[in-house]
C-alpha cells in the first residue's frame, strides 16, 4: 500500500513530505480509529439475547442499545467533522478515542440496561470522531504533498477499516460473547482504544497552532454554528424516534421534527458559516446523490446483518457463535474487493456492480427457508459482501472528490449520518418483517423491500450523467 502511494507522490513539489506522505505509521491509527464505529455498530447484534437473559429484560427492550448508538452517531458524526475542521483533527480524534474507552469500561461493568445505554451513547459519540477526523487528516496531508489524484490506497484502507468491517462485528461478537460473556461486547474497546491512543500520540503529527487573533467563546460558537448543531441534533433525534417507532406512528416525534425543520433551514440559509450547508448541498447535487446511494445501500447491508442473524438464531436454532461466523465470509470478501478497486479510484463501474449485487442478493434471500443448506446462506451473504466492498470504496472516493476541501470533515460526517439513516430504516424493516417472529415469511417480506431499494440504487446510478468513471 505504502509503495504505491510513494509512486503517486514522486512528483510532488520540493519541501513537502514527498518521500512517504502516507507511511504506515501515519495511517495505522487512522484505520484503527475509523474501524471502531462500524465494529461497535454491529458487534452488539449477537449479544442482545444474552443481555436480555442476564438482565431479566425482554429481547425487544434491548433494541435501545442499537438505536441509542445509531442516534448518537447520526448527530455526532457531522459535529465531530466540523470540530475537526475548526480545532484540529488530531485533537478531536484523541478525544473520541477517550470517550470510547470510557464507554467500554462503563458497559463492561454495567449491571442494568440504563447504564448499558449510557455506555453505548458514549461509544457512539466517541467512535463518531474517527472517520471525519481521519478524512480531514488525509485531505490536508495529500494537499501538503501536492497529490493531484485522491490517495486511493489510503482511502481504500479507510474503507476496509470502516464500513467494510461492519460485517466483522457479528462473528467477532459471537466469538467474544460465546467464550467470555456479553460484557466483552463492551470491554473489547478497552485494549483497542488504549493501543489506538498511544499510536496516535506517537505517529500522527500534532495539529498546527491556531493562527490569527485569539477567539472568545462567542466567536467560536459562531464559527462552528452552535445553534445549527443544536437544531440539527434536535431534528435528527425527533426524526429517528419517529422512524424507530414505525409501524406505530409517534405523532409527537413527527410534530417536533417538522417544527424544528423550518427554523433550522431558515437559520442555516442565513448564517455565514452553516453547520448543515443546505445551499451547498443544493448546488452540489453529485454529493447529495452520493449520500442517498450510501443510505439505500446500507439499508440492505444492515437488514442482512441484523435480520439474517435473528433469523439464523430464532428460525434455524443456531448459536450466537454459529450465526456470527456464517457472516464472516461477507466481511472477508468485501475487504478483498475494496483494496484493488481503491487503488484505481474507480467510481461508476463499482457502483453499478454494487447495485446489481444488492438486487441479486435480495432475490437470493427469497429462496432461503429454514431448511436451506448452509452453503446457500453463505452464498447469499457473499453476494452482499460484493455489494459492500464495491459500494463502500466507490462512494467514499466520490465523497473525497465531490466535497469542498475545506468542508471534508463535515461532509464526511454527513456521509456517515446518511448511512445511519439507512441503518435505522433497516431496523424498522426488520421489526416489521419479524413482528410475529423470525420466520421464513418475515425474511421474505424483508427481501421484497430490499429488492425495491436495490432497484432504486441501480436506477440512480445508471441515470446519473454526472457520475463519471472517476468522480
């Protein structure tokens, strides 16, 4: 990986870090930090049933451990990106790692559901700093090295360590929970964050000192658009509460979301440095379409991860370890596919492949029954692994090239926020499909929804004239 980047940097101007702008010591902590969020998002999947048993609560009530992290991440991702742009990505990166460490310790020794929920929120907020801060660090380092093309190998590494590793969560959780107990779905963060913290301190250069006149609290609040952050957080909270309650209609949450949306849009259109740049998204339609593709693709990915896991455990009677391990090939294939694609900075071709794979995998789910051979289940997950690998790296490359350089942190955070919207909708789909139990008919109902989503992604990609081979 480093050798190829050195070739890319061979012609950079003198005086820059041209020898190895992305040496392994610089990128390794970024990969680890970026992996914390997707792994924690998915590792809990195989721990929900053991947690409900240990704490004497219903399995349904443990869903708050999933939704609380989704909600925290959806709000914190763009917030962390904005803070990284303003106060320095390394500082925000380290602060996030610290919060994950605290959440891991708190959750590892928790004895009730409320404490576990607080731990998941801390983990969600902390892990949200990883990806946007890493993207700011990479973008600034590429600019300093004079790279004309996106550092594809590095972006591919982030993709593999980020969304592509989502599929590693269930098998890892299954092994940890089965061998050591459900507490290790939280405690695993302790050694990982400790190592990441030390590596970041030693290998990632410190943020440059602030220039210009010293800013007071009021100037800082205006610069980061604190009212916009608060308004966006309130709107997203109300919207996600509404989505997570479907098919039941929470009219209060919907009303709050609608009431907050108007003032939020009014403010963001008028403030000089908006947190949620509505006017910029309207002008940058290509980036907006990248967000939507990401959301729909992750709707399919998370529905397979959580829905298929529940079906395997409840419908087929598999253990948590067995259900998790059956998804391991999905993560492995996505990682294998991501690496060669990222080196070439391809966009359109992989996106078409991802949409077709999502359609094919969804049709494959229709063929699954409680009596289907294991090889057929693995085959379906492998098709979705192809979808994850191709979509993740190509959408991330599109994000890098379509985002304004000075807003890469916030744009990267919104990229993840739209992904979590897809994740939350997937939880709604799974809840609707398995309302009366994780049955074959429920699994097939979820597949029909995924077929529609896959068709939408394919149409968006084929009809997007602005989407070139390399965007």
